[in-house]
C-alpha cells in the first residue's frame, strides 16, 4: 500500500472517530440516554484508533514533503515538520486533543465532557486541508465555515449511531412519544433540522470557496469525487426530510413506519460513512 492511500486511511480515521463520538455523546445528552457498557467499550477503542491515525499523519506528511519513503525515520525532519510548518502546529494540537479524548473515554467521562473534547479534535481537523489554502480574512472565514460544516456533519452522523439501535429494539407497534426510542426520535428530529441545514449551507460555501478559481471539468478527479459527495449529502437530506415529515408522524398508527425508519437510518449512516471517506480522499487532491 502506497503512502498516499495510507494517508487517506489515516485522515479517515482521524476525522471519523471523533465525529462519531461527538454526535453520539450529544445525542445521548439531548435524549437523556445512559451510556451502556457496550457504548463505553466502542468509544474507548474508537479513540485509540483515532489517536493512532493522528500520530501517523506526521511521518506521512514528512514523506510527502521530502518525497523520500524513508523520511519517517528522520527525527530531525519530523521535528522540523512538527514545529516549523502550519500543518505541524495544527497536528500538535490535534494530537494532544486526541490523547485527551482517548484518556477521557478510558476514565469514563460523561457525555458532555467527551463531546467537548471530540469537538476540539474536530476543530483542529477543520483548520487543515483545503480550508487552510486561503490567507487573510477569506482564509479565516473558510476555516470557520469548514469547522461548522464538520461539527454539523458529526452530530448528524454520530447521532445515527445512537438512534439506529433504538429503532431496531423498538417493536413495530411502538408509539411515538413513549419510551427511549420515541423520546430520542423527537429530539433527533428537532436537532437534525439544524444539522441538515448547517451541513448543506456550509457545504455549499465550502464548494464555492474551493472551486471559485478552478477550471470546472468532468475530467478532474477532485470535482467528480466532490460531485459524488454532494449527491450523498443530498440523499441523506432527502432521507432526513422523509423521516421527519412523513414517517415519524405515522409512528403511532402505521406499523410499517418504524421499519422504514430503520432502513432509511441505516442507508443514511452508510452514506455518511462513505461521504467522510470521500472527504478524506479529496483533501489529498488538487481542485483543478
């Protein structure tokens, strides 16, 4: 496997793990849901995987800068990349925050502190990549917009990790508004409006900021993959709207509503996981 694809995988793990924890913790906080032993276990190992991915990014960046596959063995070069480049400075912050997040899960912190730590990792993630390509005021606005985009997407994706098991446990005759599933669905339905709107608005702004000076072409790998990511986001939006305005109001009197909610939540989750993978790849490509 080449350093390029290893970097893409590490970028994926670095972004995905805190996204899932951020959204899941916020969803449990909003829905007043307890942390089960299984929940704490997957969060712990997810943060370990995320931390390892973050740590691996620095030597991979050294390889990318030097063009030497053995650059990861050069401590002097690694130190220079970490301390003398903006990438390295963001990496240090991301690494420390990822370490704190992992320690927090192993210390069994509550949902709110874990969500705050995961938020810190995601903010550091949002300050790198194409969001850092502009200078001055535009650059600051680009990074701020990218951070909001990531946080909205993280809530949306991570909340599905919590909601989907509740839907699977709920019987087909489950009435909306009763029990954990009904309460969590009501909260997710309300908060999901803001998350969906935030993802779509900030995503559109990000697309314009990145492509405003690029030559649009169907031969551009970046632009084709970006179009695929946008299609996935539109699919997730359509599913969210269908769930909120069609299936959720029918939970109390339509036995098929809970079945469709399960299916559509699963499709939305898979689409989100693929979208994050595409973003991890897009960050390695030129917009032209």
